[in-house]
C-alpha cells in the first residue's frame, strides 16, 4: 500500500478520499495479484478485470455524472486515482481507465448530442472498449504532420490513412480518429471524427509484441476510403488540433501520476528488501551505496508527484499548462525508469529474476519515456516556452 498522500499541501474531500480508497483496494486485491499472469499472457486483453473495474465504477469515474459517470472530471482527482491504480500495476491500471482518453476530445469538441450518444454507453455496467487514433507511421509526436485524409463527400467524409500503435486497436467499438482536411494547412487542417469499428474499410493489424505494458493491446488501424457521416465530426473543420493539444496536456499529466505510482511501488519493494537483506553484518539499506540510491529515488518521487499535482491544478483552473504538463510527464517518467532500475539493482539477482515484479516494472516504465511524446519532445515543448 502506498504511503498517505501529503495532505498538508492538499486537503482531500470525503469524495476524493472515497475514490482514492476504492482504487487503492482494487489495486491491492485485483491488479497486483494479476500483474504477472497478465504480463505473461502478452497480447490477451484482461477482459475479466475490465468487467470487475466497471462493476465498481473505475472505468467511468472520470466521466461527467450527467452521462452516468462518477463525476470526477477534475484532473487532480483523476491523478490521485490513477496513482493508486498504477501502484498495483501500471499496465492494467492504464487499461481500465483507457476510455477516459477517448472521452477527452469528445468533451472538448463535441456537441451535447454527441456527448450523450457517445459517452453514456461508456458508463454502462459492461462498457465498450474505445480508442484514440492519432499516431501514424511517419507522424508521432509531430501531430501537425498527420497525413490521414478526410475528404468531404456530400453529408459525409471519406477517410483514408494508416494509424499505428493504437491502444485497444482491434477490440475497440469506436475510434476518435484525427485526420486532415487539407495537409497544406498543417494545424489548421486537423479535424477529429468518430469512426465506428464496424465501418466498411476499417481494419486492424495483428497486436504488437511489446517489451512491457502488455495488458494493453496495440495495433495498426487502417482506414481505406471509410465513409463517415458529417454528424460524426467533432467540432468544426480545423478545430481538431486544439482539441488534440488539450487531450495531450491532460493525458501527459495523468501519465505523470501513473508513473509516480509505478515508481512508488518499485521504491517500496526495494526498501522492504533492503531492510530485510543483510550483508556484512547489517541490513543493506544501512550501506551508504544502497541507502543513498534509495534516498535519491524517494526525493525524485516526491518531486514527480508535486510537479504532476501542480500541472493538474493548472488544468483544472483553465490555465495554459503545456509547459507544466511536459515537465510533469518528463520528470515523472524518467523518475520511474530510475526508480525501477534502482529496485532491480537493490534486489540484485532476485531483481533480475521473475521472483519479483521489479523486472516487469522496469520494462513497463520504459514506455512512458516514449508515449504521448518522447522525453526529447517534452524537453522541446518546455524549451520553446522558455523563450516566449
């Protein structure tokens, strides 16, 4: 169980404590015991865990109450909940809240009719899987260079292109697809569409075999002249980029919380082992090399958490948070990589084996230095805002 949050800085409401405790208990009782089995199953999606999470409201706690969700729409509360879930297991924790990433652009750009139609099913007893389709083979972090085309055809659009590394690809019932109505317009051409998985011309590839975070299925999604009604466009033509940047800011902050939970889990495991393992007549935590290494980890985790909370508070206040979101995601993801490395190092041969989860967590952590913009991209975002 993770340590109590530093509530001397932020006093939680009774409702926030309730959702925190719900996610903490679920992580302890369901996610952590299943972590190894799900990892070794590789491309098999843990549907049973998804259904259990839905039963207690974890798949929809972040959605507005008017559509049947838990009503915790503020990013700060979502960060608290996500850290608890990923303390149990980051791969499954991110999986059971993945509908939130699909919902963000709908909430940002959609009409009231679209929100009712698209978000209400996500709050059902057995919610569908959904996906956000942005990344392309030649367009990852540079979202302005999206090449997937959307061509107006009467009361519809024909969408053609290839997306890759799409989470929930092949199992999603619906995709938010970002395409361009005019590649020459760059950001001013990006537009978002809702594309049902059963649309003619939409297909998915085989699941990628990944280093870590195997609870989440990633595939290519190919759109070959897919006809989409104009009613499925989110916002006006060219508004998609603004919605996507807002979605990225939110997702980067929530991922900052997620990797903080992962780092805390690795740290706690390392400390427990270092207190029990003796070398040269004393616990290894009393040896300077080990103790100082864990002191560095502890300090970085606290800094990651506070950077994430600050960015979340700025988002909830409606402030421009691109720089702060990048800072949180950059520092927290690199802290998680350091924390999991330190745990493997502290446990020695046992850390390198599958007797403990720290080797898995180290593999899981690496993804977060890559997805939603690599660490280099986060540094680029930050540096550009330093000169404005």
